[in-house]
C-alpha cells in the first residue's frame, strides 16, 4: 500500500466511493414517490422509474471508458474532482426538480459522474504495488458496500421529515467530498506516464474489444462479467422469491439485504488482503466464486426460511472474487492504460447491469409456478463458469511493459 504521504489521498478515494454510493442510496426510498408525484400516476411512475434507472446505467456504459481515457491523458485528480462536483450538482438539480424532465436530466448527469469510479480504481492502481492491489480494490469495494448499507436507511429517515430532504443531504455529502479532495487529493499519474486521448479507444465498443480481444484479458474479463451478471439476481428475483416462497416480510427482506451488505463489506475490507497474501489472487478468486455458487444453489433448494437465511452467508465469499479479478487484470496492462482498463470494466459491468435483471426476471416469470428456485440454480451455474474462466486466465501472458508475477 502507499506510504504515509499518500494516506490522505487514499482516504479521499475511499470517502468518494463511500459517499457516491451513500448519496445514491439516500434517494432510493424517496425517488419513486417523487416520480409518482410528478407524473400523477402510479402506472406512469413504474414505467418512468425503470426508464430513469436504465438511462443511468446507459450513461455509465457510454461514459466510463471516456472518463477512464481522460484520466490516462490528464491525470486522475481532475476527473475525480470534476465528477464529484458534478454529482453534487445532480442532487441539487433533482432536489429542485419542478417536473419529470428535470429528474431525467439529473439522472443522466448522475450516470455520467458516477462513471468516475473508473478514475478511483485507476488512482488506487497508481499508488499501490501490484501484489497489494487486490487488498486496495477490496477497500474500495468495502467503502461502496458501507455506503449501500447506510444510504437507504438514512434516506428513509430523512424522507419521513421531507420528501426532498434526502436530495439536499446527498448534495451536501458530495459537495463535502469535493472540498476535501480539493485540499488533500494529489495527482497519482506522472506526466511521463500519460497517454494521448483518442476517441477510437475511448468508446464503449472499443473498450469491450480491448477486454475480449486481448488474450491476456479475455478470460478474466468474462469472469468479471459473469460474476456481475449473476449478482443481479439480488436486484430482481431475491425479493420476490423470499416473499412468496418463504413468507418473509418487506422489513425482513430489507434487513437480510442489509445483513448481506455488511458481510460483503467485512469480506472485502478485512479478508481480501490476508487471503491473497496467503493463497494468491487466483486461489482466492476461485474460492470466492465457488462459495457464491454453492450459496446460490443452497438458497434455491432451501426447504424453509431459516435454511434460506443460512444459505445466504456463504454468498459473502463473492466479495473475495471481484477485487482479486480486478487486481489480476490491472497487472496485465501497462500503467498508462490503467484508466482505460477501469473504464472498460465499468462498461462491462453496465452491460451486465442492464441485461442481468431482465434475464433473471424472465426466468423467474416462466418458472415460478413449477421450479421457483431455477433462477438461483442458473446463477450458481454461471458462477461456476466464472470460476473456470478465472482459472483459464491465470496462465495467460503478461503485458511486456508490466512484468508482475502473481
């Protein structure tokens, strides 16, 4: 990990990741209600909530590789700071929104600025030794999980006070992160390691081609995609399955999701580092993916609510896989492509985020009457496949300009 001189900047990266997710979580409990108020219809609110969510994901898909390449050209600091300030503007715009189109514009801005996660991961790669990157990426993942745990809870409390108060609080958090970063965030990418910006490489199609077209990146990238895709089960089928199959209430399901996030936070924040130091990135990754596969399978087959809840615990092992996969990928590209790599990974995650919920929702719709656990079994098979690709990617050739050993 970086030395003491880098500590405030590293804290800034973690705080920015935490506040980005917490600010997003704060508005989750109140955004659908605000959309319903502005549209005047529950049915229209359902449609527009989905549209706005898809627009956010689409903006991330398009803009992540652009911001990543811009950070390779101009440095990580300006991209992180401008994006953090833009996110604060987004929340102010939504807090003041007099009509639906203001909300749409705000979510478009939010999708663009949230794509700055590419620069956050690239910053960590810059200031961290290759053998320590899994732990560093795990800390970012833990910060994101912490924001996801605290955000919705805080948003529910604030929303009871005033429907638009969560947006103002989110803007305040983002503004505070910008001011803190303005003071403590130093540039991590020296000028001699920067590369020219080119539109031909800074677009989502080129980003995906970079990942899937390079022999040393393809299998690991596909493993990341499968992991992200399978995890979207929690966004769609989990709530329906837990309620209809096991009779859990909305409050109980919310508590389970929060509990799952706490476990994920613990694994990424405290377990990834020691595990990779002892067993290496490859074994840690495969263990995490295998644990997630067994958990999903057990959840789908659980005969009762207690078994279902117990089966959720091993799913936290998936928190081992994402940071270690990203670590292995970052060690296969030169330093002047770290931003481009992280942008490409974010675009790949956006594809999984758009397609995963649709796929699992469809599977559950056609199987809920006869095989309600089928979605979980399929997710388990997908994670098992991800483990296979993670193993295949381990032995691929390193990029000559980045000769790190695993």
